[in-house]
C-alpha cells in the first residue's frame, strides 16, 4: 500500500510539472522575471549566475527555484518553480501521511524566491533600453566591439573626449598611451593617426575646426600644460604653451599668469602659474580653452596671426561661486554663436556670448549632477555627469538630453548591463547615415577612472524607463 501511494504521488508530481505551471506561479514572481522586458533574449547581460535553493522532505531534495543568466539571455526556471508552486497548491504534499502546514510553507517559499530574485536583480538586473520620451537608447555591442584590439590595454586609462569633422563625418579621439585615432563615419573602423610622441599624452579635450578654409584639430593636454594644433593626418603644426600674462583684456587672468612668489623654492627656480587646460572649442576665428584643473579657472582665447596661434585678447571667469565665476570649468562647446561651459563642481551649464558676457545658467539641471561636458544633437543638448548621482541607486553617471530650457531625458548606461562603466568623462552625439538616407543617432561614451568605451543607439520606438531615484513618486511613462 505504501508503494502504491508513492507511485501515485510520483505520477501526480510528473503531471504537475507538465501542466501549465506558469499559471500556478505567483503573479508577483512572473512580473519579477518577465516584467520590464527583462526576459528578452536581447538583454545585454555579461555574466552567468544561477540561484537555486532546495526543499527537502524525508531526505529527498528537490530544486524548487532556479534562474540562470547566460550569454545575455535571462532564462527563468519555469518548470522547477512551477513544480514547487503546483505541488504545494494542487497536491497533498504529505510527509509520513501528515499535513505540513501548506500555507506556511508556501509563504516561506515565496519569501525565499523574492529574496533571491532581489539579489539577482540588484547584481545583474538590466533593461534593453534607457531614457524617456524621444531620447531612449540601447547598447550597441557590435559598434562597442569596434574599439581597436591593440588599444585594449590602454582602454582603462581613457580620460578624454570626442569631436568630429562635420564635412566628412569622421570622429576623432585620443587614447592615452596609444595615440590619436580617427573613427569612420559608420563607427565601424578605427585608425591610428600621427606619429608624434606627444599624441600619446592625455588628450583631455578635442575640437575639429575649419579656419581660413583649412580643417585642423586642436587638443587640450591637461597633464602636459599645452594645446596642440594638428593637421588632419596627425601632424603637429604648433604647440601653444601657457600664457605669460599681459595677453588678455581681463586683469584677473593677466595677474594670475604673471604673478611671482616672494620667495622661489628651491632657489633660482622660475615660477610658472599652473596651467591645466581641460577642453577646447572654436568659434569665429578664435580657439576657446577652459583651464578648470588649476586655481586659474578661466576661459581663455587664442587668435591666429600670420599662421601662428597666440593667446588673447578675450578671457573671463576665474575661481569662485559668484555669477560668471567657475568651480572647475571642465568642458566648453560652441553652439548658435554662443559659448557653453560645463561648470562641473557648481553642477551647472553656463551660457555666454562669444565675448564672455553671461547669459544664463541652463535651468532644470538635476541636483548633484557634476556636468563634465556639453555637446549638441539635432534637437537637444547632450551632457553627462561625472559620477552616479549620490544617494540614488544609479549604477553609472547619467547622460542628459536637454533642450536648453528643460530636461528631456535621463539616460543611464548602467541599466544596460555595460561592464566596467561607472564614471563618464565625455559623451558625443553622432549620426550614421544609411544607404537609403536614414540617419540614426548614436552616443559615443568615454568612461573615466576605470576607462571604458561604449556606443549607445537611439531607439525611435524604444520603451521608456524611469530614472533611478530613491523614494520617487510614480511617474507617467511616455511610450
């Protein structure tokens, strides 16, 4: 009789596992496994993790819960979970012929599943897209892998940015220790350009500009206190060394670069004011350079005379918290005949005329966002913070799409499962044009601290995701 009972229970178990166990799984668990698109095979997960726990009865151990992440695909242990739920709901689940308090066991089982699912989501939870409204992006892994193999050992040292030639669509960037690179308009091919050893230094900021019908590149090398003017093939045309004072129509800048200490130690060592240029742009015949990594926190201009670039005459800013002053002028960008400065430690993007007159600080910049750099897509500015917003669960620094008057979208690369990436140093919008004339927007991302290069792709009909904030009230999701 005991053997007969055991066989009946075994048949019931097998039948339960073949039935629609999904229906027996608690709704909360289904939403955790498959909600927000997390069950999609397109999810870019880069890890393998299996969570399971046993339930034993009379020494017989069965695997009740399992969830495996493998090769970028999330696979829920539907059969195993269905067995656990169906067995407890639909079978007597007898041990020694006695009821084992099914409701209490079910509650414990669901609590264990919820705990393990939470741990899994916290470590590996990703989504296919990030952003809101018309600025939703996915991770383009193929274009990310286009990063040159021989430059991989130097990727961890990335600390610069991007710019492009608007006539050709070729993008330029620097890799410390490796050199200056060009990227094809389709973002698939990287080429190293130039042989000058100075190009292996950190190109913290870069601009491609056309001056007197000649297209050139300027790079701001913060660690070497210089701006290099280059030909498009990487040939160094000129090195612009720090100002000496007296070049500008701004007393504070002239005083900073010409001041001498009362005592020079060690003796007979000439004093030079610290010059750490962080970015460069071009507008109406002038190079504009920001020097945010030093006490002289200015915007300086340089003008070409007889083929040679010289400092002056326009300058403004200086260290401080008053309007028009800077607390680390980190990035600079020219747009619509104005100059935009990423005032990083003030959490601002400040707009000026090309002569340095303060226009405004852009509104609706999120609190605690240490904005590093500014660029422009067709319809909005693209700007990035340096680090994840403090006191939020964000995994990476955010990227913002901003009209200039209001915030459109918060794009969080950490939601896409990109490995290594945490701090962002620069983000550049670039359009790839297909054979049929369709233009697709991509964001080129350069990390900092641990480096990392990544490419995000604009998804026209992408699923909006709410930004990571603690204690946020529910927000309407724009499809």
